[in-house]
C-alpha cells in the first residue's frame, strides 16, 4: 500500500507523482479490530514469507523493477536504490572511523566499527540519532545514488516544526536535572560555584540584543545549568544567569578608545523589572490599538 494515504489531505507529497506516477487522493484505511484481522489472515497457514513476497509487486503494479527475476532457473532479487556494494560499505565505514567530532557530541565511532566484517555495533540511542541525522548524509555523499542522498538531506518540514511545538506545548516531565558544566556548540560552560577552586573561567556569558533600536551586548555570569526533558527524547537546556547592567554607561559598563569592554559586576540588571516594563508596554499598545 502507498503510505502517502496516511499524510494530511493538504500535504505536498500527495500531489507528487514521482512515487508511483499518480496523485494520492485516498484517505487512511479503516482501523480493523482483532477479529477482523484474524478473518483476513485465516487462509495464510503454510505460506512462507521472504523472497516470494516481492512477487506481489507485479500484482499490485508498483515498483515492478524490484520484482524478482528468473535467470537460468534461479530467482534473483534486484537491489534497491540504497543498496551498497562491499567496496562502498567499506568507504562509508572508513569515513565514520576517521571522523572527528566535538567533545560530548557523540561516542567514539572508531571503537564501534569493524572494517573487516563491515559492521557497526555498540552505539547508544543518542549515537544512532547523530549517525542517522548528521553523519550518514556526509558518509554516503558521492557513494550512494543522488536520489538517496537527496532524501537523507531533506530540510526539516513544517510538519516536523509543528510536531516539535506540540511536544513542547504538552509540557516537560516532572523534575529536572542540574549540572555544574555543559558543552554547547563546541563551547564549555561551568557555573560560578564550580570555578571557585579552579584557575580557568568558563562561567562568563554574552548575548547580543537590541534595545531602543540599538545593538547591545549583554554580559553575565552563569549560576545554574538546568535540563528539562520532553516526550520523544527532546530536551531543553536552560542557563540561569546574573546579568550586569550595561545600560548605565560609565557606571555599569565602560568602553575604552580601543573598544575593550569593562563591566562593573556590582550593578546587577533587574531582569524582573525589565520583564514587568515590557509586559506593561505591550498591554498599553494593545489598549491603544483597541481604541483605534
């Protein structure tokens, strides 16, 4: 069955004829009860599934080029587009064995690959996600067919964005995890309490912002690192920081003639007051619009 029938009625792939040459207008099939399923399969006793299953492709008239072919009295299975030869598999495994990733990005793939057997094992759930989403498109580039490569590099669809928003809207699991350090985008962060006995400093943070139509750099110090977990393995990392008041020029922040920025850590930004002001201004704008 063409699985496009499960897609939303307005999905763009329903009108794409590159799958079987037809536009998909059918809705999803009716959900069967247990007794209805048993009624449909009661005559399948003694049947063997395997290579003979592909013969059904001729009967349903889809993907005929993948149906088994009888050659010299033996049935041969045509390879699917994503099938790789032994040499191609070796190329992919060598790529994964030699690749270098940032600290904390994933496990060391070189320890999970056996080139002689052309197998990979011992991956954690996160490693599998990284492999499928990030590394596999790079590994098969120039090895697999262009169509397969295009499928693995499709941009995130709007459906996925909506799905992620729905997952966040359902709320996080109860409880949270706190960390003293975290690796984000290749940068190492530590809370200020962790650094009290260290010589290195990784608790400083800087965020670019806009205030009164001006670009402003906000500086702060990291107090807590909190991780919230959601459904489907999604997670959100939150940095709780103290922010210095950079709006008080010459008091909160100084910039010398060479452009070097000095921040006075005695002036802490009143974040709650700023949020209240923003909410009050937003409410005033709404009232003004209603008045118009």
